């Protein structure tokens, strides 16, 4: 997923779906966005 997107919003949306629908946890949109930004930083650092 991270390889397909350059912006964090679609990744954060996916994380939200996984955590709420698949894991049964509460929604945490700000947290999901923060994690998505970290994922993209790692992607950039690795040069992917």
C-alpha cells in the first residue's frame, strides 16, 4: 500500500478500516494519519 501512494491520507484511511472493521478497535484518525506519515518517511529514507 505504501508503495502505491505518495500522500498519507489513503494509507491512513486504510489503517482506519483495518483497525475498526477487522480488529474491532475504536477509530483514531489522527493516530492513523501520524502512522501513515511515518510509513512514508521510512519509504523515502529507503529510497523506495
